[in-house]
């Protein structure tokens, strides 16, 4: 114990763990950071430094008309270490923030390791540490720790594989083509239905069969094989398999024709606000560009905005809604928090964001201050809310405007609306900072 404040143990020196460590030490709270590299490497990690980017070196868009840009603005407002090191190691990438990954990792490693309030241990953690702790061990958390987390939270709380269908925003759908109905008119009209003619179905089928698949890492091959069936695999069983399976039109009458269409793609509401919908049965391993090209052929989705593409990959994450509360704290144990991809967010900057939020929440809990409510009007708050909101099939989420509370007034044009949402988010964040004295 230093400064009369207890030491926080952080497990994992990835993006979330390093950001969490920074947010704690800049508030005077000592940190013990434990990282298994270089003693042991996950199947995707290769270098000994902290905050290793395991794949792309892009941290996505910077403009405020993009949700990734808004997330960066919010992180900057709260003095994020990951963001400032990224800006100092940037390489040219148009409107995106891309980095020299080695320089980026070196800067973060030096800052964290060199901080007087940080002690560092290199070892594999196989049990949940005692005392205030943030676990940020990422999508490839070492198996022994997974077992310990499953034992503490219940086995059903931990997922090891992500097989998700794409999600689109409601306001990007062409509602002159899409109709709301439930099959045979049973229950409430919960689904949006995209009707296809035979010609449209055949053109879509041919495009799907010719589309390119994303590469699999060796360690993912067995999992994908055992995971749930991708739409392209189902389609490869025969031209009519989808029309008799997830795209079956029976019991769905298109009010514009008074008939059952040849095939129907159903969209299911994704969030309570009704701003996002997922494509039912469309778990897929198509490359992201291919998903945009092929799924935009579905009537009504011609200009759809994809806020999350379908994925099938190894991804360890908690079923947040059953075990997490505000600011990524374990329900009933505010001194234990989860952060990063493991907590149910998706992406480099989102993992950073959850590390920041979890650490600020924990810092408040340790210093006897009320924990901030970032609200659903900021991306930081909306991501934290996502991981605690019960949904039938909880999936990790990246930053997008669909998870924010909608504006209470109408704004014409998508770009204008997004800029307004960003403006409102930054205003809200500044109010939260003042209210909870977060600087
Ligand atoms: C193959 C792959 C490719 C990806 N590509 C992208 C991409 O291009 N863009 C994107 O935005 N996101 C990508 N992601 C998601 C990406 O992992 C996360 O966005 C981000 O790295 C997660 O940050 P994190 O801090 O949660 O975990 P990580 O950055 O993975 O950090 C976790 C750290 O914990 C350590 N650790 C694990 N278990 C233990 C243990 N038991 N004891 C001690 N230390 C432990 C690990 O060694 C690691 O350093 C990819 C993920 C994978 C697996």
C-alpha cells in the first residue's frame, strides 16, 4: 500500500490493461501489472512489448462523423495513454489513425514500466488475484485463467467462439421495400422482412457462392469447424437450401403484393432502442468488403450501414449481461473488474475504452467517490451499457452510432445527424467530468 491507497492488480498488459494502469497511476493509485509475455505467448501474440497490435495497424477513422472518431475524441478528453502514444507513432493513412506498431508498443511499454507507481511481474496468472483487480487478458486469455474465471462466474458466462451475423442500422434500411410482420401473423410484428423475387434470390445466391472468405488462423480452424453453420456453408449444400432454411418465406405475406415472396431475409431487432437490426441466420466468414457487396443485394439493404460485420473466430468473452454491472464491475464485487475484449467489447480502441472506464470506476470505488455514469449519450457509456444489457444472443460490440441514445429531435442527413450525436456526446462527457470530478 502506498499513499494509503491499496495496490490494484491488473492482469494483461494489452491495450485495455495498459490504459487501465495509466488511468489508475495518474490518479495516484499504485498498480501491480502482471503479463505472461515473454514467459508464454498466445497463438497470435509475437513480440514481448506491451499493447501489441496482433493484426491490422489501423485504429480506424478520426472524423467526428464516424463513431470511431468520436470514441477517440472521448478518449483524448480523458487523457488516454493508448491514444496519445498512437498519435505520436502515427503513419500516413488518409482519414484513419494508423500506427507504426513497434514504436507504439515501445512508447506504451516505456511509460508504464517506467512509472514509479507501477510494479511489473512477468508470469502466467492462473487464478483470480486477491484484492482490487482488473482482468484484461484479451480474446486469447490463457486457458488456466479461463477455468478460474468460469469457476467464479459460472461456466455459461464465458464464451470461446464468436459466430455473429452482421448488424445494420435501422435508419439505413429502405422501408419502401422492407415490411414488418411475424410468420403467420403470430405474436407481434417483431421482424423486418426483406422480400426477394426468384431472380433476386438467384443473383444473391450466385454472388454468395462466388464471394471470398476471410483467412483463418491455424488455431481457429478446429473451432470454426465445430462452431455454428455459416450462411455460405449452408448455401453450398444446394441452390434451394437457404430458400427452405433461414430464408423461407412461408407465412410471410408482403403487403405490397398480397403474396408470399420467393424468399425472405429476416432482420431481428438488436437493441432496446430499435436503432440496430441483425440479419437472422447470416453468421458468416465472408471478408468484410464481400459482406458489404453481397448483402447489399438484399432488397432494402442496398444502402445499409453495417455497424458490425459477421465474424467466426476464436474470441474469449464474458456474457456480460449475466455477470457485469456498471463500469465493468462484477455484480456484487465492485473491486473485481473485467476490461478489454474479454469484457464483451470488440476492437482495439473499444478495448482501450473499457480499460479506461473500468479503471476510473475502480479508482472512484477505492477513493470513496461516487462512480461516474457516462450515460448512453457517450460512446464510452454506450459500450459499457452494451455489455450489461440482456439480449437473447449476446455478442461483443464495436463503437457505432447505433448504440448511442438517439437524439431527442430530428436531424436531416446521416452525416449531419452523426456530427450532432458526436457534439452531444462530447458535451455530455464534459458534464460527467465536472459532476464526478474526473480530471
Ligand atoms: C487474431 C486476432 C486478430 C485481431 N485483429 C484485430 C484488428 O485488426 N483490429 C481490431 O480492432 N481488433 C482486432 N482483434 C481484436 C483484438 O484482440 C482486440 O481488439 C484487442 O487487442 C484486445 O485488447 P485487450 O487488451 O483486451 O487484449 P490483448 O491486446 O490481447 O491483451 C491481453 C494481454 O493479456 C496477456 N495474457 C493473456 N492471458 C494471460 C494470463 N493468464 N496471465 C497473464 N497475462 C495474460 C496476453 O499475453 C496479452 O498481452 C484481433 C484479435 C485477434 C485474436
